[in-house]
């Protein structure tokens, strides 16, 4: 088991992010006492994890299930099973399950401790890391939530072997985002690689995952509660959330990819980013089979963006790249 980093939120709260094996290393990370595991049912069908994990509750994955209705169902399950404030919750699944279980744990009995075993590339490099958990409301992404860090995130690269290419690409979109935000070397590795190599070369994948995680941890450590700098991690997400509120045609990663291209082109139009670098962003997104545009009217997208959490009385805040590896916060 290899610790990538320990992300501190306060003197009392920190998240240990490790690469290891669920079979070999999970027991060492879990606390003494009762543990209830909440598992994505589709993930369990592939890996049969619930048979070897502490008492399990199976739930449906998918963005459409990240809502208050499913949160309420889980709260009731915890009440019925006589969970108490010493009960530890373990989430196993993709980013949706991480968000939902983090939210449920943090609000049940004013807060239970919890840990994550993300089973998607997107979850392992992004969704499970950073202490944010939320559910969707009224079609808008992550509108109800809070900052509450997991005790640990266990990334098992072996769990990625059953990911469909489309889900793997979604994770690559977040990796591209991380590279644009803070690691030009990671971006070059993405430019020089391809999807098949990344999926099959676990050493390369592990190295690039660590680089991506390092970008996020560095930014979050400097601004754990998103007062300023951390907002750069929203690169591509303001447009992505608008897309996701208007259609279910795209995965989260696909919507982020569209948002990255839009941000790069807008930055080039404003003279913030060299045109050559904007074209590099478009090419790397296309290289991994991700979309660069959507068939949604610009007026609809702009209206949806006004409902984003990053909108205030002065308008919508957006993140724009200034170079590969550097971004800034601007107004739309």
C-alpha cells in the first residue's frame, strides 16, 4: 500500500489517499467497530465486493440517483439498522456514490466518519478527493452539500479493468483538466499516449494518476474550503454542469471535455491563452474520443450557467487557462 498524500483540512480532519488493494489493504484502513458498506449495485455485479465487505447496502449508481430521495432512503436504512454515531460508512462505487454517501454520512446524526473505495478512474483521481460531497436538486448539479472529508480514499487500479471505454474516457477528461490546471508534463504524457496504452499499462496509468492527484491535493491543501485558489479546479465544469442540467446524453467526463474546449477557445479569443495551446487542448480531447461540442443552443447554455453555484450578484465566475499548467478566474 502506497500513500500518495495526506490531505489536511484542519488539525482534526485529514484524508489519507492511498494506492493499494481492496483485498489486501482495506482492513488496515478501517477503524475498529461497526462498518456499514454502501455499494453501487452495478459495481458489485462485476466484482462481488459485498460478499467480502462488512454489512452491505446496494444502491443504484448513475447521476440521476444522486438526489435527496435516495439520501432519505439511506438515512432510513441507517435508522432501521440501528446505526449510531460510532458507525463508520464505507462507500464503494463511482463518483456519484462517493458524493451521495459522503453527504449522507456527514448529515446523519450530525456526522459519521466515512471512507471511500472509488471504482472509476474519475472517482480515483477527482471525485473522491477533496472533501466536497453533495446531491443534485431540480436538475442542477451538487446544489445541496457541504465540505466533509473522508478518513481515507483507497484507489485500487485493479478495479478499473472492467470499466467500459466510455467510463474510462470520462476519467481521462478529468486527468486532462488536472494537467491544464497544474501540470504541463502530465499534459505532454496525455498528448503522447492513447486510450489503449493508458488502460493496459498499469505502471503508466499509476504514474499519471499520481500526477493528477498531486495537482488536486496541492490546490485543495492551499484552499480546502474553496474561498479562492481552489476554484481553478472547476475548469470546464461551469459549462459541463449547464450541459448536464439540459440533457442526459453525456457523461460527466464528456461534459467536462466540452467545457475544457470551450474554456480554451474563449481564453484564446480573449488573448489569455496562445492559440497554439488552445489547439493542443482540442487535439488531446479529440485524441481520447471525447466530444468537443454539444448540440444545445448557446442561449440555453448561458441561462443554465446562471444557476451554477459559482454565480454571484456580479455574474458567473469561470476558470480560463492562461497556459498549459496555469489557470485564472474570470467573469463570463
